[in-house]
């Protein structure tokens, strides 16, 4: 095995220090494991832009709410290691929760305003957990660039803001959503879906495509678009809308009228599985 797999912060820092001494630029791809082609696309982009690619695999408990799927979140470490090796990543940190949170955490990272809408409005404390663990990972790896997927568009915007506000000398690289051939955005949670649920989940991307078509046809009032999408999704008996929202692409506040680059984002439960997706609506396109 060419890839190095470590479990501790000290081991990670030693490996990164060695790479730095060799003059290598460092990329970090933070993940919660259960890797799929979306994650692998991040590693591929990291390989293009940096000399040394590190992947973290850690199901972060502090970003899950009390009734969310922490306990059943898929954990497939052996397969994840094989996939990272196939993409020629250099290092995996796969720590225990005790390694990342050795004692009760008294220090938390909060990003204001950007976290009030979308997932932040329905997942209390989620982004505090995300920002805190990502800040920890940035301090552990001190990468030159860090890679995140556009599927988690709000997370990407929040981490960009955090990195800027806290003066992390790290380029935050957003990478495109990777989809299944039928349009469903790749997600580790897709494996929860039964056959029928998987079929009905296709309405999520179809709704986004409808939103883009309506906008291209001249519909610019957010609520008008949201109403049309809601009606489409509600036709699927297993679908329950968590939110459909149109927000400023960078600042994440809701827009009544699409008069600037906007994010059309939604979260939908298919059965008990919560899936998110989004698309950019830009008046200049």
C-alpha cells in the first residue's frame, strides 16, 4: 500500500512536515467517509493543483443533531482507503472522536448570518459543528488548498467566510456537483434509499431543472418559482419538503427577486433520508 493511513494528529503533523521539507504543496480533502465519485472528483482536482494530497475521514459528531443519523451514518473505511489509493492520494487521517475531541469542547467556531437560512434554519448547531471541526482540520494539516463540493453550497460559502475572517492562509476550492447518470446528486446518504425511494428521489433534480427553465423564461420572483417546485415535489408520495429557498449565492440571505447571482437550494426527505441539492441562477447567463 503506497498510501499512508494514520490515526493521530501527531502522526499527521509529522507526515505533513516531511512533505513540506520536500518542498511539496499540500491539499486537504475533508470527508466523512463512505466515499463516492463526488469525493473522488475532489481528490482528482487536488492532485491537479497540489503535490501532496491528504484526505481526512471522520464522521464528525458535533454536526449532527440529537435526532439525526450519526449512529447509522455509513462507515466504510476499508473501501474508502482503497478508493483513495486508486486516486493516488498520499495520506489519510482516520481519527477516533476521542482524538479530535479529547475533552469537552469549550471553544466553538460560529459564522453568523450565512448560517441562518437553508440547512442552518432547520439543523440547529449544524454549522457550529462543521466550522469547528474544519478549523481543527485546518490547524492539523495547515494545507495550501482545501477542496469542498458545491453540493453542500452553504457549507462551502460558510467555510470560505470562516477562512477569510480567521485569516487561514488557505485557498478554498469549490468543485462541481457530481451526479448519477439519471441526475441524482451523488451523496453518501443515497445508499439509504430503497428502489422506490431512489426512483422518487429523481424529482429533486427535476425540480431544479424546472426552476432553471422558469428563470430562463423570465420568472424572477422567488416565491413564484418555489411554488411551482413545491407542487412538482409534492406529487411524489414519499417526498417531504424540508425547504426550498432562493438565496444570494455568496451571502446566503433570501432573495425576493432574482436580481443577482442566486442559489436555488432545496432539502427533501425521501422516506427518512434527507437529501440536498442546488443550482445557480444567474441573471448574466
